[in-house]
């Protein structure tokens, strides 16, 4: 059976799109807040110089929220003033858990409070409680 070059190219393109879609869906699902039950949400977050991923997180009012934080490089901090979350150290290669009840509505900045390099002032994200 002979396969002409146009067919080979089409099959290759389809394969790349298919595998890329599966990767994207898996990545997207892993980085979305997970509901354990109606009132519990777990968010996996990666800290690296000079960003958090995801950078913006939306949770419902009244939910018990748990961040599972990891670092990909140096030690980072995690701080949310309005929820009295401070002195959290995120070590490279370790998981750090932070839990609280989202009992205030609005948008709140979380940020790194441990100097992590020259872009440190850009190391922040937004928690939105709806």
C-alpha cells in the first residue's frame, strides 16, 4: 500500500492536533480548582520566579479552600492579607498546604513575601471570592 505525501502530511497534522488536544485538556483539568464536595475546593499552585500558576483563582463564598503549593526553583512565600495568611514558605520539591474558609467576598491579592530575585515585585496573583 502506497501512501502519498499529502496523506502522510495530513495524518501527521491530525496526530499532532490530537495529541496536543489531549495534553491541553489534561493540563487544564489538573490546574483548575477541584471540588471535593459542595464546600471544599483544592487548588494546586506552582510558584516560580516571578509568577504563580494559576495566577487568578475564583472560588465560591463560604467554601473551605486549600492551596497545595509547590516551587519549581527557589523558596517563595505566600501571603493574603485579608485572610491573615502569612509566613508561608514554599520549598522547592515539597508541597505546602494552606487552608481557610472564603468568608469575605471580593478580589484579594496574594503575593510572595520572601525575596526571590529581581522580579520579586511582579510575583502576585488574584483570589476572587464570588
